[in-house]
């Protein structure tokens, strides 16, 4: 008789997620999402997919992977969602937002049109709302598009509702200006103000898709801590696609340990992990 999903957590990952199954997982996530999982991620894969085994009521990883690979399977999206890393925070890497405010003020003085920003791996939305807050504080008009491959985190992002501990590092003055505190049944929650909601929109996008939906050009693109999952060849393709979507003089913000735009002739460094479209 096969083991029940609830019993899986009491056994070591190696005993349940075989090398062959792990190899299959790595191949599938590369095919579906373009994510290159390293061989050191076996325990992470085990822990995240274990929840999906329970949700589907299957007793082994082999059986689960059969479900994922079935033609027209409704589990593929959940599989991708489970393996997508969603580490984010409000005003993460604050130097980017200081640069954004300065850029937005200059933009407003020159052109007056709304500054268009894109967060292309927005996770649960903290980055999008941080961009919106920075634009609002700059005094100019702005619009923010947030996209991600993971539909679960997009739902959280679009709701704009977070537990109070998520905003613990934000100064009181900024909190009062941009958030509403929940009361009664919503005690312990905060919600972004309607003024911010009016500035943002969200949509699902796999950066690895050969065709992206039609988009107008952007003044600022945030592409932070996502290219580490792509191989070098695709990083080059992604950078070219983003360069085509940035207006001349537009900014590209990347992760704190990323420098991949430095080799592209269309960009010049303009700050710490920030690049300007030439």
C-alpha cells in the first residue's frame, strides 16, 4: 500500500524524491518557466512540492510528476508557482528608490507626462507599491505595471493587503501617507491607499515566453533578482528585449549582485546596480 501524503514529512527528502525525479523536476521547470534549478536545490524542491502532493492527494513524487505532465494538466501552473522563489520586501535596496524619485522629478520638469514603470518579477507586490509610493512622493504623475509568472503571488499583489509585520521597517510618516490600518476583523492588516491603487495594474507574464503582449515603452524597468534563474544566453536575449522597451534615457534597476547589463552597448552605469538606456 502506498504511503499517505501526510507521512512523507517524516522521511528524508532523498528517500522520497529520487535523483531521477529531481532531474525530471529540473527539466520541467526549465521547460515551463525557463528556470534553471541548481543541483543543490533538491531539499527546497522536496519541501515545496510536498504541499502539492498533499493538495492533490497523491502518495509519491513519481505519481505527482505524472499528474503534472499529463496533456492539458491543471497542475502545471501550481507546479510552477510552488517552485518560484518570491523573496521581496518594501523598499528593498533603497538606493533604487532614491534614484527613482530623482529621475521622476526630472522627468516631470521636462515632460509632464506620467512616468511609466514596469516591475517584471513583482512577486507579492511590495516592489510595485514601493515604486508607486516613490512616484507619489516625487510629486509627479506615474503608472506602474507589475507582472510575474506566479498567479498566486499576483493575487496577493493586486489585493494590496498585507500583515502589519510586512511594513515594520517603513517610517511612520510614510506609513500614514500610503497605508490604511485594518480594524475589527481586519486588525493586524494594512492596505495600500486608493491613491496608490489608481497608479498600478497587474498581469501574468513569463519572461521566457517567445512573444510578450504588446506594451508601450517604459521610463523605468525593475528587473531584480530574477535573471539568476536564467542561463547566460537567455539573459542576453532578455536584456535586448528590455532595451527595446526602454525610452532613451530610461533606467534599468537590477538586483544587488547582478551586473549583466554592463556588457550591453545600449546601457551605461548610472549608480549602484542601476543602468541608463543610451
